[in-house]
C-alpha cells in the first residue's frame, strides 16, 4: 500500500443553515506531497435546494471530483460533493480552513482527509481512475446504502466511498469488508450525516455497502479510486551495437 491516510477531521451539521461549512486539520500541519480530500453533505428541507458545490483549501480552489443530489420527495434534499487538492507549497506546515460551499441555504456536515502517496494533478483525469460512480436514493427507509457500478484499472489505488444524507437521524453501521471507516464520520445527526471509508483498489469492479439503522433518509453515495504517482521510467536493456568489418584481400 503506497498511500496512507495521515489525518481526518469533520464538522457536524447544526440547526443553523448557511451556504458554507468549514473544517481545519487538527492532528497536524499539512505535509509536503500530500493530498487534501473534502466531502460534504448539504441538506435542506425546503424548495430552495443546495446546488453548485465548490470547495477551497486555504483559499485555493479544490478540484471537483463528483457530486450527487438526492431528494425524498417531501421537500428534503441532500447534495453530496467530493473535492481534492494536492497540498499547495504555501500551505505546507499550516492548518488551513477547508471550506465547502453551495448556493441556497442548507445545513451541512463535512469530512476531510489528508492522504500521502497519491498522484499530483489539477484536473479530474489526473487525480482519479476513470469516472466516479454516483448514486441517489430518492426514497426513505432504504438500507444499506450502496454504490453504483464502478471499475478501476490498477491495484492498490486509494478507493474512497462517500455517503451523505439529509438527516434522519440515521446511524452509520458496518461498511463493506475491506474498508476502513474514518474516525471522524458524522452519524446520527438530525440535519446531515457524512461518512467516508476507504480501501485498496482491486483492478476491477468495486462494490461498497454501508448499513444504516434508525430513520433512513434520502441519501447519496460516491465511489472512486484516486490514482497513484506514475512510476519511474522502465529501463530498456542496451542492445549490442553491430559494427561492420571490412575484409580486405591479401595476396
């Protein structure tokens, strides 16, 4: 396993609605060469639903990885969004504010990760393996929360499963075998739950399933594998050089 989760943190939703949520690292300052990952679930119980997700890390725009919106049909809607950013040089050794944002007011929970050993890049295609899988569950009472079909193309990539809901409250139970769950997940929150879990990729079809209990609300999930850095160039063997030899005639 070339990657490692260095630290996690989260901000739990409260009854106060707004258009952003902020979380900062608490365990340690950001490290050079790491990647900051942020996911949030922004929920609203009115017709003015959260849309247009954004995220910044210390004021630097993060790369949008994926988002999904689910609605229970009773007016409650949740926007689940995922972002990533290679730690900027100017933020190494600091604990910057990581801010998720959206339009229209909502209550929100956010989880952040700092992960080492991931690929560098400033676009979706340079950070993740293929197209992220998103799933919206628009009816209540459905458990477990599962992912849509997703396939990665290499082993040992950082495979991340994101779960978010509009508050039930629902309690996050067991995640699929092989996944590690974040110690900072937000569960049993009346306003918005947010769960992150990860594992090594398998170079093939991936699945994820998160058991829920309590009042299962509308929920959304994202499943994606983050790329590893490109390896060193493969050394090609030197081929012998054939030299032509002139043969002279001797008398």
